[in-house]
């Protein structure tokens, strides 16, 4: 199942498998590569918003920094959600204050003026969409990521957010069942191996 944009954005901070941390948005080239691999997010920014709002997304340093700012706000608020459990260790030492994170996220979401639109085909149920008055696809991208974060943080999925604490992992994930402790099976395997090692070492201190 495809993750929602806010989870994909938060997961651009990830472990490298050897105890280090990678940042997919560290450079313009890296951010462009990450976005190109996510056509759903890219379509949000490049789709025609109005009759005159067309054009391709140009991902430059300014836009990269704006996306990173939304991510910083998201990860700070994710840390608040999982508290009092520990947050992801990747950025626990440099999280934004909660008030600053909320201001940043709300400001990013407000950059794009949108209006709800009803769509009701002759055959099928009605659906809702958003009509944008913003012509800059970069603004639409940042605002869409921020809106998805606001929707997630104010919705029922928030209660299932967890930080994965398997060895070396730095991901946040949405728990799919009550006993889920790790973001994916490989993390569970690493955690079980680490626990077995610790038990074995405790039983044989020599």
C-alpha cells in the first residue's frame, strides 16, 4: 500500500543500514530524484490548477529548502505525538519547538488558496476535490505536503503513529495492528537478534 505523502516526507530521513543516517533531500539532485520516484506527489504539483496555471515544476534550492522546512515541522510534531515514548533518534537532539513547528506547517499550508469542488458523474458516487488558484507548482507542492500533514495530525491515524526503535532504524510508521512494534519485518528481525545477543551475553559474562 502506498504511504500517504506526510509519511513519505518524514521517511526521507532514514538509516543507511550501518548505523548512519541518510537524508534524501540533502541536495537539489537528491530531492529531485526522490520526487521523481513519487508520481502521486509530483502530480499534485504539476497538474493544471486553473485555466492559466500551467507549467512544469522546477526544483531548485529555494524549493528544496521549503520542502525540508515542512519536513522539520512534521518530524517535530511526530515527536510530540509519540511522547512520552522516545522520538526517532535521527533528529531528537535538534527538533523544532512545537509552537514553531505548528506556525511553520500552518504557514506552508496557507500558501495555496484552494476551494472545495464537488464532482458527481452520471454513473457513480459524488467525490470532492480541491480547485487551486495558485499558478506556481512549487507552491502547490509545499502546500499539498503541509495540508496532508495537517490532515494526518488532526485525524484518527495520528493515534497509531510510532517511532521504530529497532537497532539502527530511525523511521516513523503507522501501526497497522495492536502488537506491531517495528516499521517492517526486517527491523523486527534485527531487534530479536539484538535481544537474543544481550540475553546470551548476560547469561555468560565471561
